[in-house]
């Protein structure tokens, strides 16, 4: 399984299609290697979620990231059907 993590597009380049190209490359690579692919995303990152859904990914789970001194952030896992 391939799980790309912590990918970001520079704020000055958002809306340029860079994120879509990056994610399409990740999906193409994983599928070319015969791997399933899933993305971990914070629920607050609505633009990333919309991108994943446009790429055909479906939400398969939700969970809570825990970090720092007891801080938490709701998140989800999206998978691209093969």
C-alpha cells in the first residue's frame, strides 16, 4: 500500500493545478507498482478532500490525530479504488 503523507502546495501556487498533478502522479505510481493507495487528511482541509474526491477517492475511515500536549485533530482516510 502507498500512503503519501504531508503533501502540500505552496499557498502562492494553490489553484494552479499543482495539487491535482501531484496526486495524479502518486496514484499513477502506486497503481503502476500494483499498490493500493490511500490518503490521510485532516477534516478541516476541505480543499484537499474535494481534490481527493474529484480523483475518485472514497472515505473509508475517520480517526483522531493526537499530537503535542494532548492536542487532537479529526481526520479521515480516503482510498482510491483500483
